[in-house]
């Protein structure tokens, strides 16, 4: 259950700042679908706009990583942060960008392995190897 109202299109059409962001989301994605995170963020137009601009910059803008890799990283971080919503959303986005079932299985295996080894290293308080430090620091 959401802790904020999820604004519908009728409400959004009466809020010019919010409508402008929703129009940009639809245009950028080439879809009429606007998912619930944006509908919740629409309660705070400044936060909605700021968050969408960050998402466009990092996830849609030019970069060294291809769009599928970005989505798979987002999926991994969302899983590590226990964000079910984001794990579902970015799994769907990765599939839309071509993620195969084999790639999905491999990403999940990496996530599971990293969670296990991170927990072991944390529990044992293993110091970082000097070779892994930048400039020995």
C-alpha cells in the first residue's frame, strides 16, 4: 500500500509542471505508460522533475555503458537494497532492451554470490588488500 496518493491522468492534466514531466516521460520512452513511481512523485512536482532529469541523464543519456548493462546494474542494486518495485521495473526494462533468460539467470547468480561473499567479508572484517587501493590509500 502506497504512503502517498498515486495521481491519475485526470489530476495530472490540471498540474502544468507535472503534466510537462509526464509528457517528457512518455516522449522519451515512446510509450503512453507512466509507471507508479512517477505518479507517487507527482505529489511533489519539484522532486518529480529533479528525479526524472537524473534518470534521463544516467539511464537514457549517452555513456560508456550500453542501456541493457545499465538496466542490469540497476536490477542488481535494487535487489541488494530489497526494493521489490525497482527489481520488477528494471527486470522488465532489461527484458525490453534484450536481456535473455540466460543473462537474467547469470545476473541473479552474480547478485546471490555477491550478497554471500559481501556478508562473509563483513562478518570476518577482512581488511582491504593494499593492491586494491587507489594510490595505496
